[in-house]
């Protein structure tokens, strides 16, 4: 198990040591699973009194006394620096597993790790240090940038472009056909050919069991630095701006254009062809059916500005109260059956 001193941890996160600078830390623990040899990170003052004094803390400035710990302005942000030190997972060794198939007309960069039962198709180009876990499919002419990790049972279909330092979690499908059909005179449906591609820019993370559809023509694009949670669907020809975030079960309809810094709460949805400005927040379970300007927060169904939605919900509660009052009045004057 890795070991660091409290002083080393403080230097790493640019915090101030309180107490024993040489105290050994063997991991990070939560307030629900405390250990004396691990650092408990607390960003809610209400939890401080529940942690025994034998457990070292990392907390906000001015909150630690009479115990060992680290004080700093933003304890939660410090997890980004500390947690990798104690991560038991290791990058797999470079090389190609004997059960993998790598087409002779593909190109692999230096230090790639190709896991069991992977397929790398003709014309695919993988950058340096790319990791493909077990059962990953890389289609024809797919481009994958340096230091990208694609987890098990993920499919990257033909002509997709994946940037550098991207993480795609297990079970995700990138570049499947967009859902496009036209009605036929006989009452059936005819498929519209989907001949575009998917472009995922650098430093994107896509959660497990997501789908990102190939464009009908042109590209479905996910901007640099965007983070996507589990079970999210991005339909064909969407353009998601940089540094956006979507949590689990978000659905984005076809040809939606979204600006930078977009935030979408769980189970929210956006209808086809909607345009969303920069720095927009969509609350959980909201349904967006119209364009949204820059900087707005919307909620409800159909989604409207959050302040307006709160007034609407309050008015609904008042209508319920008025109904009860009317019933009482009718009963008083003998109008009830």
C-alpha cells in the first residue's frame, strides 16, 4: 500500500499542515468508513464533530485544532491531486494480446496496449499510449489520439475521430447510425443513409452505456473538455460545445446546437433542432423544446426560465389550496350534494 507523509500531501495540494508533519497517510477515507491511517476529506463543517480526533482531516481553513490535518481553501478540489496516489489500478503493459485482431493496414503508435479479443480494423490509426481494454471494436479509418483509454465492450464505428486524452467507459457505442427514416407511400418507413461521422475532441470523458450517433452527413461533434455521465444519448448531427457537462440519462435530439459551458441535470432532454447558448443550465428532468439564450437556467416541462417555473409551481399549489377552500365554503352554505 502506498504511503505518504502529511507534509507531502499538504505540499501536493498547497495546504497548511496542522499537527504532526511526519504522520503517515495510507489512503483517503470517507466519514462513513474512517481509519486512523487515512486522511478524511471534509468540506461540510457539520461533519467535523463526527470524526474522531485520532483520524487526520483535510478541511477548510480555520476548522482544524487539537488534531493532525491539512487546511486549505477548497478541500474537495484537492481530491484530484490525492486520489491518484492511492489508485490500485495500473495502466496495462504495452503490447497486443494474442487473441486480439489488428489489421495489417492499421497504424499503432508507440506504447499501445491492446487487450483480449479487441478488433482494430483496416485504416484505423491509434496514437501513442492508447489503451483498448477487452472486447473493444475499432472500425475502419477510425482515428484515436494519444493517451486515450477505451474501456471494455465499447464499439467505435467507421470513420469516427477520437481526440487525445479521452476516456470512453464500458459499453458505449460511438458512431452508430443516426435514427433517420422517412414514411413511404405504402405506410412503412425507409431508412435515410447515415454517411457522416462522429468527432470527439480532446479531454472528453464519456460514461458507460452511452450512444453518440453518426451524422446523416457532416459530423456529430462533442467539444473539448466535455464530460458525459452514464446512459446519455447524443443524436445525429448534434454539436456540443466545449467544457459542457451532462449527468446520467440525458437525451439530446438530432441537430441540436449547444454552446460552451452547458450543464444538464439527470433525465433532462432536448428536442430536435433546438439551439442552446453559452453557459446554460438545464435542471434535472426538464424538457427543452425551444431555443435558449446565453446564461439562462431553465427547469420544468416544457422548460422555462427557472424563476418563472418556480412562480408557476407556486401558483399550482395555490390553486390546490383554493380548491380546498371552495369545497369548505360550498359545504358551509349547503351547496354540496
